[in-house]
C-alpha cells in the first residue's frame, strides 16, 4: 500500500511541476507579448497616444483594486441569496407538480417559471444594490479611432473627397 501512495504522490508532484512550468511559460509569453504590443503601439500612434493608452492601463489596475478587497465575494453572496430562493421555489413547485400527477413537461415548465422568478428578483436587486449602468454616449468620445469620411479601410478603393 505504501508503494501505491508513493507512486500517487510522485505523480502529483510531477503534475504540479508540469503545471508550474506551463504557467511560467505563459507568463513569460504574456510579458513578451505586452512588450511587443507597446513597442508597436509606440511606433504606430506616437508618444501622446501611447501615453493615453498607458494611462488607461494604469487606471484599470487602480480601478480593479477593490475587487481584490472583497467586492467579488460580497456580490457572490448577494447573487447566491437570489439563487437559493429561486432553486427552493422551483424544487417545491416541481415536486408539487409531480405529486399532483403531471408529467416531465409540466416539471420543466415549473423550472422555467422558477428561472423567471429569479430574473424578476435579480432586477430589483441590481437596481437597489448595484445601480443600473448609465448609457451615456457623448458625441466626441473616441473620435480618433473612428474612420473619417476619406479613410479607406484596407485601401481597397479610392477616396473621393
């Protein structure tokens, strides 16, 4: 029995070493890809726009900091409460329909109704606890990446000004 435990431990160690090597290789490739991306961007868009891009990257890192401080766990708890209520309701309705003598199709319909109840519960929670995202589209946002009237994509046709 000790030999099989030793073999299993050895296999687990080999798997861990392989996974570590693959992850390290992926990290290295990702860092090199980022370096190439920044070099190409610097050549293509210039200093000012590269600075805007780097500022945007830095700002997303700062904005994502609260996620590491527990907001993700808080949101999971809030969502889990609606899921538990929905699943209990759907299970009780499904059992009631089965006990009443209806078939599988009726049970599927009750589970679908339970999913609609979950959706109906999620919308007020989204509105009160998280707030709806605002849909604001200012006319001048990201004008530099929109094609102008005479910017011919892939130069397949000639522009008429």
